[in-house]
C-alpha cells in the first residue's frame, strides 16, 4: 500500500497560485512547497504543472530547479515528474555515471509491469531523442550488456498462469548453470528476461524445494563478480521487490555517510505504490521505524519532504 497522504478533492488552480507565491520574493517558502507537492498524487501533480504553465507561461519544474538546491531539489524535482518520465531520468543518470549503476536499470526493468516499462522506454525516447536500450548498449559491454538490454526490452506475459513442468525444467537449467559457474549462460538470461513474474516465482520456488537453498543465495559466493550481483538483483526484484527495496533503504541508511541517491529513489518511486509495506518490512528487519531512521540520517527541508512522503502527518 501507498504511504502518500493525498486529498480526494483539490484545486490545481489554487495549488499553482500557492506554489507561485512560495517561489516569489526574497526567500523561497520551502514548507509551502512541501505541504502542497508532498500531498499530491501523480495525476494531481500533472494537473498542477499544466495549470501553472497556463497561468504563468513558465515551467514549474524549471522554476523549482532554480529555487531549490541539493538533495531537497533533486527529491522534489523527481517527485513532481510523471512516474514514467521520472524513471527515464533515473535511468539516464544511472547510465551516465562513471561506473553505470546497473541496480537502477534492473529495478526499473524488473519491478514494473510490461505496460509501465514500455511507458518508461517511450518517455526516455521523448526526453533524450534516443532509446534506453541504445544508451545501455553504448555504455556497457559483454555479459552485463546482454542482460540489461534483454531486461529493458522485455514485454513479459502479465497473467497468473503457471506451467509446473516448465518451472521444473528451468529450475534445473538454472541450477546446472550455477553449479558449473556458467552464470552468463544464454539460457539464464533468456529465462530471467522472458518469463512472466508468476512463472519465475514458481521456478524459484521449485529451485528452493529441490536444492534446499534459494537461488539468490546460491548466486552470491565469496568471489561474486558484477554479473552475478546483477543477476542477484534481478531475481530479488522479480521475486520480492518489497524485500529488495527494504534492503536498499537499510544499506543507504546504515553505511558510513547516507546514500541520499538510493534513499531518495526508493521513497520517491514507491510512495504512491507500496512504501507502507516496505516500511513494515523495514521495521521487522531492523526493529526501528523507517521514519525514525530517515529523521536521524537527514536534515532540514530534505528530511521534512521525505518524512511527508513516508506518511508523517503535519
């Protein structure tokens, strides 16, 4: 369930006027911006952007970029974007890093349903004038390239049917590949990038039942390379995204120096979807409420905005 608290009734016109007022004068009213945008869903934020531009002949996102700064600006900017456009931006930022952040690409490719992934790819083309897979292929090589391109170009069946015989045979294929350390076997990439999530869950369950250990644990031995780690992330995202995102948050907060990019990404992308469930998973794992952990590791307007998206009441 979502953690976002948004009103059923709102006025895009009033919100646009209030945001304009918050951005005018000597100082920006950050609290006013948080109060409005931190309590509006994607459809409402889109209406506000449209009305704001009609009223003031100015792009709201560009105005927010110029008024805000640092982690707070990045969080507000990404939140205010349409979800598909936001993921296109996140993917492009991940690709353009000195070392590509393939976890972000895998999250987008494996957590979304087929239509959502297609929407991200369309948004990427509109924004950057070339395709997501084109940029991935340009900035990666070898097995990682094969895996990432296969995942982002997938259009999986999205139904609930399961073929038990297929699950059994493909669990054996995966086990043989892992046993032989043939992680880059084309069959491994084929299975992970083409099968429906329901079918894959049946395959992973069969693997665990037959071999007494989850496939994700078997993938990560002491000398795991980047490709094995990428496979591990893909399987976690396909099989149990809530547990995966809990771990991303845990790692972002517990490391020496908060990983604000990861923290912002998970909260901003999951607030309208399943962040309440992720919060529950975080508490079960860490015995600390996620809001408390975030509050201890962040400060100022950035902290206030994240806590708003986490569902903290004003």
